C-alpha cells in the first residue's frame, strides 16, 4: 500500500522517520512529505492540499493518507478531492475538520509563523517529550507560511464520509473523543457523518512520533489497511 504521510505545523518529512521502517517491513511504501514553505509564495491551506493531491495522482491507487495535527486538515482536504483514490485516512491526535475550519491562529512575523518553542504548548501535550528530544526536534523545525494555519479548508464532496477513518488519539478514547467534539458543533457534525471510524487511544501527548516512536510505529502500521 502507498502511504502518504503529512506532517503537522513546523514539521517536515523527517518527522516520520521513526515510523518508516515498520511500514516498510509490513510491505507498505511510505511517502513522507515536506509541504511547500514560505519561499513558494503567499500560500493558504488549500495549496498544501494541492501538494498532497499531486502526490496521490503520481501514485497508483489506492493510497492511505496519514496526517498529524494540522496535517489532518490537509489530508482530509485531499481525501475530499480524490475520494475514489483513498483507501483510508489516519489522523494522528486530531479529528476531521468541517468545511471552512482552520488549523489555528498564531502570530505572523514577516509573513511566516515561527515555531513558538515547546514551552508554548499545554503540558498535557508535551510532558512526555524528554529534553533531548525537544532539543533535537526544535533544531529541525521549519517556518510555516503565514496564512496557512488560519485559512479555511475547502470541502465539497460528500463521498469523503464513506472513506474509513482511524484516529490515533493521544489522550482521548472512543467514548471521550465524541464528548469533546460536542463542544464544537461543526466538528461534531463532521465526525458523526463518518460511515466507518475507529479511535485508538495511544496514551501519549500530541507528538507520539517523538515521545513513543516504536509504539507509535506499531500502532500506525496496524492502522494501514
């Protein structure tokens, strides 16, 4: 199976390195992406979706799309564009966004969003990342085009709801995730329309590919089918 892996904000293709050997050992062909950066122009999130769609079109069907955090918005947008080509969507510690949703808002400095540092995030998200890993990964981050996090995702094809979805959730399980989403009505509606969804509880922070790489690789590989 061709597996397209899309990183979250500030990350590049190397953020998936720990998972690649397990995917290859299972017979899959992983394709970790680095999304277009500020040098590519004044980009919005739909431009990132275009980059993933181009990768889908380059490969033979079917594909599995994997998106971490804000990359979940990107792969859901790509699944909406090519629902007939996508076997499954795997979301890492995020949920399917509704039409018009944005990733988040961050300060924009000279047209880019810089990595705010690990101390910026809630303790629940980062408490399982040790100091050595924080230093190593912070040295590898990339700037994000300023408009990407706050631009709305375009979703138009209801066939996306028929694509099986697996959510690898750091702190929430199959009971608590829907209750959390109920606080955001549009997100709850998008989730409720999924025909086939499973939630796998990782018992991790927001970056399991860094904090528990071997266990995460096993869980991710088990989700690709």
